[in-house]
C-alpha cells in the first residue's frame, strides 16, 4: 500500500500515518542518494538529523497541498533552515555541500511523488500541486540559506564566493521552476482535454513527463556545478572536469593554458573559471558546434582568455539575457576591473575575449 493510496475517493490511512510512510520512503532514498554523491554531511549525525528534519517539513508541505487542494507552505519552520548552515560550519562542512544536499532532496522527492500519486483519485492534479509545493518550499529554504550565508561572511569571502553561490541557488530555483511550470501547464491541458474527451489529452501527459525529466536533469547538473565550485583545482583541471561532466554533444574541445597560474590570485582564478565555464555551457547548450577552442594566456601583468566556437552563433542584441552575457560582463568589469568582448553572428560562430590586469602589477599592455 502506498502513502497516498485511496479507497472510494478517501485515504485508507490517517493523515499522520500517510505522512509517516511517505517520509520514511523519501528519507531512505535520499540517504542512499547522498551516499552515491559522497556527501560529507552524512559523517555528521547532528547535521544529518537537521537535514532530515527539514526534509520532513518539505514533505509535509507537499502532502498538505495535495490533501487541501491548494498550495500550503508552512512559513513558520522555514527560518529554521539556517541551522543547516550553522551546524555545517561548526563541523567544517562547506556551505556548498549543504546546498548540494538540499538540492538533491528536490530531485528525490519529485521522483517519488510521480510514483505515489499514480493511484490518487485525480493523479494529474495531485502531481501538479505536489510539484508546486516542493518547488516553493525548497526555493524558500534555498533563499534563506543563501542570504544567511552571504550576510555572515567577511567582505572578501563574500565577494569571492557569495555571489556565485547565490547565482547557483537562483539557477536551481529558476531551472526547476520553469520546467515544473511547464509540466503543470501540460497537466492543466490534460485535464481540460480529458474532460472534453479529446484525443490530445494523452500527448499532454507525454509533454509533462518530458518537462519533469528536464527539471530533474537540470537539477542534477546544477548540483554538479556546486560540487565542482566548492573544490576548484587548477584552472585547467577545473575546466576539463566541467567539460567531462557535461559534454554529450560530440563537440571537440581544445583547451590550452599558457603561463604560470600561481601568479593569478585565487579570486581572479575563480571568477575566470566561472566566466569561461559559462561560455562553454553556452556552446554545449546552444551552439551546435563541432569545435570549441579555449586559450588562457597568463603573463606577469595580465590574464587573457579566448573562447571561440564554430557553431550557430546568435544575435547579440536579442540574446543578452538568455546567454548570461550580462552576468559575465559584470564579473569581468565590476569584480575584476577587466574587459570583455563578444563577437557573434547567426551561423558564423561566437568569439569571447577577456582581459584582466593582475593586481599590484604594472599595466603591461
């Protein structure tokens, strides 16, 4: 018997029992998933206990929303999520590892929800409500975690990592939110078409499943980004690790790092990695390129980088937001005081050039 099984339209289990069974199922799968990720939070019993407690709150929001037929988020317990950051810091656990563990819960809970609502009296509506509740409950906690982390860091650490962690937290929310919104829209259409006896109803289910698959895949990729960011090795190694983790398009990647990387301060190296990574992400997602080349040239005074592909290209005027170009410009110009130049035309590939003067050096241009 599943946690949401029904009899004549009514649950055969009490609300408390139903919540308990589903929560136990989620937590077992969740712990197994964290083991597969090699999450360090499992080594700290106190931290794992707090994560399970927060998971219980999210599960309760999900099931309450399904039961009441409307989104119900218990705002009273959202603030307590800061305990994850506090306890994690006390045990030397990186904030990004805590965020990874939180994001993985979204994936596990969404996967299991699809299974357990299948026997609900109105499965499509129950799934729609449950996914929305998970999204809103987790998003609220992500924002609290990110805001608390940023406010507690010293200015230098906040400048180095806070902005990027917040951006990744927003990406998790936006990516998942967009796909879930699409899935719920398809489920809405399914319900309308089914009531009208229209054959298009089944296609709406297929589209909803596809959107949910995109949401889960996107969440896993963003989790991979967070794990990589938290332990940035050399710039070349970090970029190759990113390429290996995401490339599935057959695009040939040529990467060359010239010069002594030890001359580049850690904050510059981190920001450069994020910008070059974003360029590569755009190539893999949008360019349909057969080749992309990355050259990073490090001198005593300056770091220059070029990312160039032979892909589809795009119209700069209409793609500033969609390709994350504004964020890249801000990182280079505002954070590092450098210059960023982007050249692209439809069907003619894209070239991104950046130049950053190293602090305390004469301008060797």
